[in-house]
């Protein structure tokens, strides 16, 4: 089973601000939806709360330290490793770690693939991506990228990148 991370990161490492995303990038949202539709996503409770609902047509696994926490239609686990073990037991081909920072921190050592949207701006925000700023320093190799310039729908430039774990 492949463990993948899906994240958008600003040039200064910010991934979140005030419980949400610090930018509006419709094409990044479309990419996320297309990538994860029909798949299995793993998110922290805070990320689930910020989204405010289960995302349709996805198996949702939520990480929460609160043993009383439950969400109808989702599986809740106390640790990222437990969620991955459950996904393996279901014979899933891929799981997507989709936030927040603690989920990314737990996923990074296990991840085979990183779907990284580099937002070409420095933005304000209190939530930062854990790990080194350059995925190569975490053992990944860049396999594809596609740059998007600002346009009428996107105030910021951004680049879609796909990174694969280097084989040792």
C-alpha cells in the first residue's frame, strides 16, 4: 500500500492560518478532489473541524487523541500508524495524508509519494509544514512538476510537484 502526502506549502513553510488555508487556489482544490476522489484520506481532528464535514466519495480516517471523539461515516483512530494499519487490513492501494501538521509529521517517515503544491508567496499563518523545506532532504526525488502563473482565478503563482521516495 502506498502512503502519500497531499499538501500545499508557501515559500515560508506555512500550510494553514486561522484554522483554514491562507489562499484561494481553485485549481489546487480541483487537483486535490480529482486525486483523492474514491480514495482513502487521513486527517487530524482539527483539519476535519476546519473542513466542517466529511468529503464525499472518500473513505475518511480521522486522528484524534480524544477517545470519546466520533464522526458518523468516518473511522477514528488515536494514532496515524493505527489508521495506516487499518487501511492495510482493507487492502487499499493508497492512502492520502491530508493534514494537519501532526498528521504530516507522522506520515513523512512512512510516505512513498508527496503531492506538493508550492505556493509562490510568503504568507502569514500559524501552521507550518514539518520536516525539511526541500523534500530531497527527506529522501524524495522530484518526478514531475507543472507551474501555474497568476490569472483571473488565482492571485498567486503555484507549482504542482510530485515527489517519490528514493530507493536506498
